[in-house]
C-alpha cells in the first residue's frame, strides 16, 4: 500500500512511465560468493584471474546479525587523526573472538553493531541461481530466449527506486535520507516500465491502488526496453491512460507536486503533453536517466533528488502559491521548460534547449537553493487553453461517407471528465529534404504516401493532421508535398509547418495561409500540440472536393485555422 507518511511534510506523487532507464536495474549476476558456495565456476578477469570483488546489490536481511567493523577503515587517513576519536567498542583476537579489552598486541580494534531487517536495504553479494542450479549471467536464462524465460529488470513503480536512493544515497554533507527527509511520496503506475508477470496481492502493493494486481503482459500493462528484442512501446491510446492517472492524482489536492519518470529519449514529449493537458496549480517535473540505476556515473538518482528539492523549495510559486512556470524537466542540475527540452546525446549532460531562445531557465544543486534565470511566458497546466478542463465533451471529426467526406461526432471525455482512449488524434510527421521529389511539377498525385495516409485517416481516424518539417526556419516543403498537404487540409486535417531539426527561427504565419505556423517548436512537440488542438477544436471543415475547394470552403478553413494558430502562438 502507499506510504501514508507524515502530514507535516509535503506529499509528492511519483508517476512511472515507459522504457525508463531511471527505473532500470543492472542485470542481477550471481556473485562469486554464491558460485564458490555451490561449486560453480567463478567469474574471472580476461587474464583468467579471479575477480577481486563481488558486485554488491541492495537486499534485505532476513534476521539480525552482529558484525564487527574495523576501526579507521572508512577512510585511509582516519588513523592519522586517531587522537580525535573515541575508543573502539572492543577488540578481535587472532582467533576472531571479541573482547572488551585488548588481549594482545595484534588484536584488531573494532566497532560492534547489530544489523537488523528493519534497518532497510544493505549492499550484499547476490546469491541467487537459476532453477537449473546454473548462475545468472544476464536478464534471461540465455541470449535471445523467449519472454517467459526473461526477468524484468525495471522496477514496477518508483517505491524501490526511492527506497534505494534514500537508504544508500549520500549528500554533499555526508548524510542520507535525501528524499524522505524532505517529503512523503505516493507511487502511481501510470505506464510502468516493469510489470508483475505473475500478479501481486493487494497486501504486497507499493503503489496507489486497491485490489490484487492480475498477471501483467508486456506491451499491454508495462513497457520495458530490455532485452532489446522484447522492447515494447506504448500505443497512442496510452496517452489517455497516463493523462487520466496524472490528472486524477494532481487534481485531488493532496500533493505539493508530481514527478514523471520516463526513458531519456521521450521524457521531453510526455512532460510537454502534461504541460498542455493537466489542469493543476502544482509543479510537474520530468526526470530521466542516461545510465541505469546503480551503474557507475548514474545521473538519474541525482535528478530525482533535485526534483524533490525543486518542488519543496516553492521557487515555482506565484504570490498565490500557484505554479507560474509550468511543467519542467530537471536534468543534470539544469531546469528546462517542458516545451524546449530535447535529448541530444546518450550521455549525462546530453540534453539541450531547442528553439534558440532560452529553454534552460535555472539551475539546481550545490551551493544554495534552486535559482531561476528567467521565467517563461507560454501558457501551461492551469493556464493552458487545451487542458482537460477546457476540452469539450465531443467535437466534430471528418470521415469518408460514400464518395464524399462527412462530419461525425467524436467523443472526447467521459462524463467523469476522463479522457477517452479513442479520442487521441492521429498526427503524422512529414519531413522534407533536398533531392526527394520525384515530380517537380507540383503534382499531389506523386506523393502517394501522404495521399494514402489521408485516405486511411478518413476511414480510421476522424481526428487527424500533419506536421510538415520543412526547411529551417520557415518550414518550406516541395511543391508536390505542399499540394498533397493542401489536399489534407481540405479533407479536414490541419497541417502545421515547422523548421527542420532544432530550428532557432520562427515560422512565418503569413507564408502559408492554409497551414498553422509552428513557431519554433520541434516537429515532435508540434505534433503533441496539434493533437491537443484537435481534441479542443475538432477537424477543419472538409471541402466537397478536396482537390478543388471553392472560395467559400477556403475561407471556412482559414477561419478555423485561426483558432489553432492562437494556441500555437501562446503554448
């Protein structure tokens, strides 16, 4: 069950997202301690010599145990300052027997202590073996084995991750409890990376929820990426699921903020989506990690600690205590706006701000409290014009009906206010490069892939659109692509134009009156904003003949596009 914690401390909701390295444990490899115990070949260095050390993994003691810690072993220079230390608890003689007083010159000074299960996790050798008595060497019993023979390396929610950081993490001041010393936490499995393939009893749950968890399925209930051949990506409909989980939690009034955990290539997308859709006055922070939890140089643990510091600092609050910043990503001691953050490289520090006009708005870390350099002006969360509260119950969508395109009603929300999975629009990104057009005449018929997508959308996706990633910064496409996308516009599908790559300039809204100027957004961010707009405004008015629209139909499309443009200019 969720930790109830102390009401004196702020409470933070932690949401687990898909393919999240930040919640990924390195493979559990059988230790040499176990291999020696069970008569198995030990792991060796490349030269054949036994490995000097076992890897220690966080585990729980089953019973109390008394241990003796050698005095002055915590640091190589402790003994140089022996006069500053109190005497030890006793001494171990050559036979290993403990005495309160020294019995010989070779006795070793020690501290005596009892380690208890209730102390929490301890770093210990990993003793487990496979069912066939062979050692574990990787996530699966062997390479490229079926999913039923592979252990899930991702944590099912944030509880174990937070416990390990809290138990084993050390601050710059040499103390621990870096998380629970500042806040209490509830854990939500919004779209988790790890799942219970055998189910889980209600009494064993560490997340917010009631009832037993049934056996879970990869790609349906949880979304891992390791091993690579078993990678599962969340579908479009999953956006509704995560939106509803986050909105219900942060809309409850119980939390001082929310933390979203996801894989580093995609945290930028979901955090921006939450920035647009979630109606909340508390901060939302996106966290990811370039290296798995527990790996040397892991960056994710510090990102989480920084996010808790950010939320509890209230640096984000206006005079009324409401978030005035919007969703952010805190990565490598930098505070990024959700709108502008992007992963550029698979290393710690490999995140950049897109658009060339800011994006990194502040800093975390030692020394001192979090600091802002400036504050963004774009609409967000409770100020967003496309958040869940602003969404209508239903909108109009376009669908082929016989030989013409008709209008149908598309439900957006449940009566409860939850977002419907079927409401998530289909938005396709079209990229431009030189030397691509097969036909330079500007004939739409040569763009068979775009036309096929239009046709499919009219049958399967009544809310649909396109993002055209063209030349930087103006979003210019080839004549034939423009002609095909014009056909999409008059089929009810709005088109957004953005510059290719990380464009610093702003797309000129006057260059194409039949397209939405995507500001300085990347194509992926423009896609998300267009999806939100489609659920807010519905489709464009389709023409009776999309290849030959009338002036009245053109004017109607332009009028509707103004609504979209206002959102793109302000979000």
